[in-house]
C-alpha cells in the first residue's frame, strides 16, 4: 500500500532530489502545469509506461493528481505497488494544494 505524503514532506524530497514525482492525470492537464520535474504517468497507462519511466522499483516515487477527491493518484500508486515498486507515496491533496500554497509549477512537456 502506498504511504500518504504531505506537501511539506514532498517539497523537502523534491528539494533534496531523492524522489521521482509523477502526475497521474492525462497529458493535457500535465502540459498545462505540473509539479517541478514531474513525469506524466496517467493512471490508465501505468502498466505500459512505468517500466520505462520508473526503471528502479526501489526508488522513491510520489504520485499526485488534481486534489483529494480525484482518484487517479490512488489508482496509479496502488498499481505501482502491485507491480513491485517498494517506495511509493501518494500526495493525496495534489496539484491544487501545491498551487494554493504558492509553490512553483512547470508547464509543457
């Protein structure tokens, strides 16, 4: 089961460059804005994209989507665990929480 991670914990891991961040939304949302350095891993493409995007199954991976009510991050995070990833976190509050806190985002691919 994926562990929940808070905004502050995630920001610290991003700043320390110890986590791979993935957005579990479709590409159009990702291209609009995403967390710094995030990869796009839509929740319905985990099986096909994870092996190439996330080759190290023991690396720390944080998955997010738009906000708490959005199920995509939970679906993607649990699928990663099922596929054998051992350090999966879910940023449940998601992109809206990050943006509301005034933290930086990137846009484009």
